[in-house]
C-alpha cells in the first residue's frame, strides 16, 4: 500500500514565522495521508515553526539553524561563515543535497522563489516540479531577483499563485513568458486553531485603544510610515497604542525612529511571538501598512477574530475586505494611514457597522476547496 502513495518533496529555506511557512504547515497537516507520502527539506533548520511539522511528515535539513549555534559571539560568527560556505557548496552541487535527502520523489514543490533553484536543479529528473509564487513582481527591491525568477518559470510543470493579483501582474508585466500550467490557490486558514490559540492569556497589554500589526520588519511592510501616522494622531491628542509583532532587519531603525519621535512608549515593537493570536483578540483594531502583499494571511486571521482592519489596498486585500463594510482600505501613504486610524478612533458608528458585518465572515473561507485543488494538481501531474 505504501509504495502506491504519491511521494512528495517540499523544499523551503527555513521555518521562520511567516505567511509562506503557515501555508506549508497547512498543506502538511491537511493533504490526504492515505494518498501522499511527504518529506520536507529545509535548507536551514531554523525558525520558531521548525518544531511544528506534523509527526507523519519526514523532515530533513541541510544545515543547522541559529538556534543550535554557540552562544559565544566569536564561535557563532565562525559557525555562520561555515554555514554560508556549506550552503554555497550545496547550491553548486545539487547531488550533495540529494544525497542528504536520500530518496526520490514523484513531485517536488518549491514553496517560494528562494526554493526554485533547489527544485529545478534536483538530480531527480523524472519528478514533476511545482512552484509556489507569492510576490508582486513589480516591487522595486525585488528587481535584482526578477531575471532568475523569469528563467525559472518555464522550467516548472505547474505554477501556483497565492492570489489573482499576483498572477495577473506576472502576465501584465511579462506577457510573452513561456508560462507552465497555472492555478490560483489562496492560502488556507486554520480557523478553529486560530480561535483556540487566541484564548491564551496575555499579560502586559497596553490600556486604551490598541491597534495591532503582524509582519516581518522589512521596509516594504510600511512600519516607518505607520510610526509617522501614529505620531500625528498622538500630537492631535488621540490617545492610542500600536503593538507590532514581528522581527527583521528594520528593528533597530524602527526603534530609533520611535525614540526620535518620542513615541517609543506607545509604538511597541514586541518582536516575534510564537502565538500572535491573543494580541489580535485583545486589540481593538488591526492595521496592515504594507507597500506590497499577495494574499496576506494576517488579514484573514484578523477577520476570523472579528477585528476591524485598516489596510493598504495592495495584492488581494481588496478582495478580502470590503471598504467601510468589513474594514477600511487605504493607499500606501502616511496621511492615508493617519486618516484610516483616525476614522476608527473617532467614528464609533463606523466601527460598530464593521463589527456587525464581521460576525459571519468565516463563510468566505473554504479550506476544503483549497486542499482539494492542491491534491487535484498533484494527482493530475502524477498521471501525466
């Protein structure tokens, strides 16, 4: 019976706290175990979600994560250098990685563009290759990566986009690219798990109106603009706090900016949290100030927990939220962020109207359809 199962390999960089990683966990937990035998290979055994992989999934990793490095700074730097060298060697010699994985597969899946080379350079030439794409191709910081992504696309057997906007944008900017078979499959939402985890007790939460946001601290997430909007509201006497859950390269810059604007006590950078849901539940509102997104999981999570949302109208956010009905859509601009948050802080009728509309919001998320679609793609490719 076992050898009749379709053997799938998922490749991914690491298991940091992020949307792609949550999508991967959703797939691993819900794809039919009677049909599929699943292996996950992480390039780095790293991230808060690395121990969340389900027991029935075989896990392989190519290099150690930072969590397993020495606490001694000098040794840690040496370990990082050694890891960098090893990763380069693995990139240049895919057979080494395939020897570590030590199996062959019917289907190999790269969960985002960072995994494409690993999938396409696999020594297993008989497997079908699926790519997942979550990025807006026109984002300025993304441009150095675009040539390699364009080269990769035609080599896949199937490309899955996590939003209609992402797919449409690819075809708009690169209409002559030789695209493989394509599907749009939105991210699955573990509704009951979110609700259950949200009930966890939370200490040291700010008083008064609180906006919460969750995201990697990257410049395109817009937190530098959100601080400015927050400062304008505070200066107008509209008391509130913003709690940002997440970590990343912009942490120091954002901390410095908050101190310079004298809002470090009300603009709270709380770092990564293994369970961010109690923060959403306890907050009054959710805010997403991103310059670009695809189909942001955090919006779905905030909707499930029935929080009024101020969000930039990027990616598929406009399909997830109806403006002034289930949230408040804005453009990527400090004054717009200020205006959106001010509306929530000063217009109780609007907030009440949105809260009423959020009571039945769960019906817009159909997980079974999502997992059935993924299984259908895998089974079709396997037959071909």
